[in-house]
């Protein structure tokens, strides 16, 4: 009896365990499903939180996610892959090594048991971030596998350590290695010097990519045994660029031995390369040799750079100047200042540019001296450099030079330099110096005041609009638009009355519109002009300005003028109404359309539609205005235009209106209605 009871108890316990296990599995599955449903995360904080949630699923839950990865193209495992990669990234920076190690073991396990190459590679790539020395041995077999060796080498390089290095080095010992090039580059980057003979062997027997990698590895090792191979490869290349990068590798070797203390050995190599690189085709090699020399010798390489600054090859000159900026100190700057007189003019300008970029104030006297150069290039670079070196303190010297010089190109250079440093005080200095100027100097200073956009200087520039010098007069008039304020409208209208030149009239009209538009109230922008309009002698000159300032009152005034005026007046007024800046001219354009005037009716209709299209009105109002003008759309093309405009409203009311044209007598109109309806984006019910 007792035995029977015992057996029943055991069975009951097993059943309970099975039940609980099933329940646990369901719980894990639910947890995984819930997690995946939340991916991808919207932000980094949420991503971190979700990855903590994934880790908390435990080994069983994480394994379930890993088991969802299938070969690419055989199913949708996007979220599973995203979750795995995200957890790898999350744990790569974890301050708890046990957690990363646990995840590493899981990735290794799935990597080993994966039957498909692509899935295996996916889990291998996780080791790039979470792999440790424990994974190195497991990767040994993959180094010789053509499908996964690239990823294995990357992972081993990340893992580092002696074991990882030896595994990769062993891959070079074989005569057949699918990743020999990648291994050599990796070992070179890891500063491994124990495979020189293998590097040489792969250079002798390898493909182009393997030869290139071998040369790079030999150069990185900086072993004396590498020099004959690197030299021979460069000789064979004729010290020209070629795919294996022989010359570049030789120079890398030179840099490495130089930094290790063998300066003479470095100089022997760089000297040879520079001696063999004397053409434009070999400029890159020569420049690299110069860079190596500077990296090793520092300021002691300055004589070489100074000599190169006068080279006929602009690539070499520019390279020498760029390399100079890596050499700090006023002593370096001083030597370059003294070198300026020893080089040709083009090189002089380049040196000035470099000195400006260098920012050493001891170069200021040179810049001041160079401002007066007959060479415009030199003067331009001197001006720009002076602004960089002196900042606001360069204002007076540059203004002095503008006042003394009669060179338009030089003035432009100085003005461009001044713009970079002018503040309110600097602009004030420009205004103060203006009375001392003459000719093109005056033009330049007026342009600088205009650039400031400070209406305080409107009266100053206004005083030059009647200058007898055409250049000064034109510049002053052109500058008014940038300097005018709302209160300057009266002065501008007075000036407008005196002008006869068409271009000058247009510039002052532009200035008057700019002044009026300074009013923050759109309804008042035309007020000042309208107050003067009735008694003005230049009404027609004011009409285009009113088109820019807009407003209902202005539109009514211009329409009234249109109706009462002669042919010239009607042309000017209609052009203004047709190009009115806001929708307030719509009533006037409607009336002109409805009039049936043979000259203006159709152009008014077109202008009406253009204005309505851009008007700041709600869609219901626009539709009503379309309906208002519709009776006057007599020709099929005008009705088609109406339909197309209505189609842009994208409302059901507009759609209903367009539908009424489906029975129009004109095929053109019916087709327009059909296209408009097809293109409409109606709101959902």
C-alpha cells in the first residue's frame, strides 16, 4: 500500500513539474513576443531599457530570440536580428563583465551550431563587440573559411591578445589563405612584427591585393629586413603611384623608423623619393615624403618647406604651406615673413593667406605693407589676412588703404575683408571717413554702409544721390533700399519727383516700397503714399510701389485711376493690379474681367486666378471666388483653368463643383474636370 502511494506521489510530482514547465515556457514566449513588439525603440533611453528587459528574460528567453534567426530571404526575422544586435551593442559597454561573457557564450553556441553560412556569420559578427579571449580559439577554424574569414579576422582583431594574434599569424603560414590580405592588414594594425618572412612570401607570390597588404604590413613592422623589398617594389613602380601602393608603403616605413629614432635612415628614403618625384604626376609622392619629414623632424624640416614654397608646382607649394601650420611658434612665422621677398608673386599671395590662417600677430606689418602692392592678388590676400589677424583693429588700416588706393579690385578686396570684422563701431568709422573719400573710394564706403542695413545712415547716403560723379550717384541711389526706414518715405517721394533716368526711378521705387513695408501693420503700409497720392505730380511712379505695399485702399485707388486714365495710365495701373502683392486687388481684377474689355479682360482673368491661388484665404472663400468669376470664363481654356484651381482645394465642396463640368459641351473642359477629380486628395469621412 505504501509503495502504491509512493508511486502515485511521484507521478503527481512529475505531472506538476511538467505543468509548471509548460507554464514557464508560455511565460518566456509571452515575454519574448512582448519585447519584440516594442522594437525598434524610438529613442536611446527606451532602447537601453528594452535591452535590459531582454537580458532579464534569462538564457532561455535570449536563446528563443536567437533561434528565430533564419537564413536571409527565408523568413522575416528582422525584429529578432534587431534585438540581438541591439543587445550586443548594449552589453559591449556594460560595466558588469559577467553579463557580457554570458551573452558571448550564447552567441558562440549559436554560431557553432548554425547550419547555414549566413546565420553563422551573423552570430560571429556579434563577437566584434562582445568577444573576449575565450572566443579566440573558437574562431580559429573560421580564419581558413572563405565565407567567414573576413568577419573572423575583424572579431579577432577586436579581441586582441597573444592568442588572437597567433591564430591570425598561423593563417599566413599556409600557402592557401582566403583572407591573407585582411590578416596582414590586421596584424600590421596590431603592431605584430613576428611574421616578416610570411609578409615577404605573400608579396612575392600573392595577388595585387595581397601584395598591397604585404607591403603595408612590412612598412608597419619597420624591420630592416623589409627595406630591400619595399625599395625594390618602389623601383619597379618607377616611384609612381600604382595599385599596390609601393611608394606609400616605403614612406610609411621611413616614418616609422624615423619616429623610432633612425632620422638619417628616414632622410635617406625621403630624399630618394623626392629626388625621383620631380614631375606633376609624382607630386603626391613628393608631398607625402615632405609630410613624413615634418612628422619626424618638426621645425628642423622648415628649410625644406621654405624652399618648396617657391616651387612651380602649386600642389607642392600648397602642401608646404599646409604642413607649416603643424609647426607652432613665432620663430616659424618670422622665417616665413622673411621668405616672402624671395618667391614669385603667386607664391607670395599664397604665403600671405597661410600667415592669415596661422593667426600670428607678428605678420601684421607685412600685411600692411602688402596692401600697397601693385599685385591685386597680393593686396587681396593681405587685406583678408589683416582682418583675420587683427579683427576689429583692422578697420582703420583697411579704411586708410581704401582712401589712398584707386584700385577697384583692391577696394573690393578690402571691403570683403572689412565685412568679416565690422561691428557697429566699425560701421561708424566708415561713416566718419566717408567725407574724406573721393572717386571709387566713396563708392566702396557707401556700399559698406548699405551692407550694414542701418537706417541711421540713410541721410548720409542720401546726400550723395545728386553727386556729379555717375558711379557715386548710382551707388548711393542703389543703396537706399537697404537703408530706408518707414519715416523716410517722404524724402524718397521727393527724390522720385526729380529723376528722369529709368533705372534710377526703379531703384527709388524699390527703396520706397522697402520703407513702406517696414510698417508692422499690413493695412497701413500704403498709408503714407496714399496721403500724398492725390496731390502728387508723379502718380504713375507711385502705382508700382502701391502694388508692392498692397492693401484694399491702395487697390481701390489704383483701380479708380485705371478706369479714369488714358492709355498709358491704364497700362501702368493694370500691370500693378495684375502683380498685386496680396489678394486685395481681386475685386478690381474681377471688375476688369467682367467688363469684357478686349485688351484687358482675359489678362485680368488670368491675374485673378494667379492671385487667388496664392491668396491667404480659407478654401471655402476661395471656392466662392472661383464660382463668382466662373460666368465670365467663356472659353474652354478659361473654364479648364478654373477647374484645375478648384482641384487644388481638396474639399468635397470643390469636388462637387468640378463634377458639374463633367457634362460641359467642351471635351477639353470635361477632360480637365476628370483629371482634377482624379488628382484631388479628399479628407477621410
